[in-house]
């Protein structure tokens, strides 16, 4: 086996443990991720008893070779983007741990859990107030956005 | 062989000018010279072969060949039945050097030896001189929980002894069997104060383990509890191992940098370990990539967000 870089080593380990013990409702596309360690697709199910019960979402994780010192780029992709005050219709997610509050002690698993909990605590399905303006003007990479974290309640 | 090929060139290919013939001849000669060099590069003289045979027949010492005829391994058993491995390289007739061994080798490296028996004699003498070194290391390994090095051997002149989840004691053992460079890994005030006052009363007539027990006023050494973050991790060869991993790179040991994850966070409810190099890189990156004053980076623990400091190298 060719020598792995530190970021590849860590991603490999994360992939192993996520495939072995995935959090409830979360599954990673292991074949795709092991083909290309820097691009993961994660399937997520809405938690029963919440507004998103029965819905299925797809998350995309992109990693740079500076991971875990650099946060992953995480967006919702596919046909079903959850309608949520912190999720824009282009799939971008306003979540502080994905930018300013990122820490290398976080992982794909903890990011998934944060997103599950962000969805689960939602009281009313609606898009962010600035959705149409943001989606028209934003960079393709959500990490380029200077996020203004609206509130912590949802 | 050479003549055959030459005949083939002349009769079959029927060279019609003298330049072509010369070129073919030149190529053939070049190939033959290369082959000859390749063969002789792996040759050793008869004298050493006979010596190897004699040693092998004698039975006390094991002799093994490495990848080439010029690499040997000797296995010498000492009076305490410890097995010592010595890796030797044959440079040219009557010129052997020791590449490595399972012992600290500073006094023997770069020495040239005339024959294998000379190495064996020198090594046996050296092992006798190291008697106190072996005794102290064996005593430490038996009495204490060793956090580092992993699979400690006689080659490792240091040990890191578990004191509590966030504090280890670093100690080096000299070839004479004396303790040196004794310091704490971790920033516990409790252990630090005891060490500072206790070091002055070090008793050179007692062994290292007894001295440490006196310094810290303990009757037996603490052992790691289950609170130490051990993770099942997959090695490159597919085997699962249980080891303490770094909270940043998720690895136990790094191929590029020596050293295991350390209890660097002093928050008693955190207890996540980090490689010094990983934590340092993160703290410096958080501070806008400016190198920190005095080589000590400060910031927040990536796990518990409490203040944390980290120097680039071990103190």
C-alpha cells in the first residue's frame, strides 16, 4: 500500500468506524468514499417523531488535504433539500461548526449528528429569510460565505 | 556465452559495415561487464564464510543472512538468557561494521571489526558492562505501567511511566544504570511539587524504582484506568489494535514523527490525548499561522475548549 498522507489516514479511520458503527439513520456510501477519500456521500433519514419523519436526504462532504485542520465542505445535494431555517435551497447549511467553530476533534460523525439534531429541533419548516438573495449571490463553496449565525434555538 | 553471442551477431545478422560490428561488440562487452559487476557486488571472501560456518556449528550464537550475502544477523544469548540481535554489514574483506542492535550502541557505532568473533567478543563484554542498565530497565518494566515507548525494549533508553490519566514520568537510564533527565509529561502541580522536592533526596545506593516510589511517596505504581481513551483502531495491515489515539489525527503512532499521544489537556473531565505535533499545528493555525512566542502555542483544547498550551518539542 502506498504511504498515506495524515489526512488520508484519518479519513480512512473515520470511514471504517462510520461504516462499522453508523449513528441511527445515517449511512455512508462506503464504496464511493473508499474510491475517493476526499468526496463522501452520506444518506440521512428524518428522525421519527420530528417534522422530517420519513424524508430522506443526501449530504456531500468534501475534504481538503489539510483535513482535519481544515473543516470539511458540507452541503445537502439531490432532489430533497430539507426545508429548514438554516438550510438554503441550494443545499448550503448555516452551521457554525462547519466554519468558525470547527475543531479537529470533530468528525464526519459528529457533523452528521449536529445536522440531525439541527433538523430534529426544528419547529416550523421554512427557508431562511434571505434564501432567494443568498442563493443568487453566493459562492459555490459554502465555506466562502461569511455566515451570520442567526440564532441558536434551531 | 559471450563468444556465442558474438558468433550469432556475425553469422546471423551478417553485418555489412565495420561500424555496425564495432557497435555490437561494444554493447556485448558493456552487458557482460554489468553482469560481472552485479555478481561480484554480492560476493564475500572465503575466510568469513568459514568463520560463519564455525559459529553456526558451535551452536551458542545464531547466524543469519539478510537480503544479501553481505548482511548478517547475529543472535547472542547472554548469561541471563536474554537474546541480543546484532545486524552487521560486510564492507570488504576484514572489514565489518555494526548497523544496529537491540541495545543503545553509541560506544560501538562506526567501529570497524576484522572478523565476526571480534564482534561477538566485544559485544559480550559490552553486555556485561550493561548489567545495571538491564537490571534497572527490567525492574521499571516490571513495576510500572509504561505508556511509552510501545513494546519497550533494551534499545529504548527511556521510559514514560503512568502516574495518572494526565501525568506521566519521563526517565532515561544511562548505560551505567543511572536515572537521568527525569521530568513530568503533563502539568500536574501535585506531582510536580513532589518531584521537585524529592529529586534532591535521590539515593544512588537504591534502584530507580525505589527512588521514584520514595519521591512520590507511593507504595505501588498506579495503573491506567478505563478512563484513558483507548480506541480500537485498524492498522495498515488490517489487524485491530487497542491503543491510545490522538484526538486530532486518530492515530497512535505517526510514521513521520516519533512519539505517542500525550495527556496534554489538563482539564480533568476531558482527558483526550494528542500528539504534540498535531496539537501544536492546530493551535498555531488558530492563531493565524504566526509562530508563537517562546515556542509555546496557546489556545483552546479542540475537544473541551478549555485553555491549553503546547510547546513544539518535548521539554
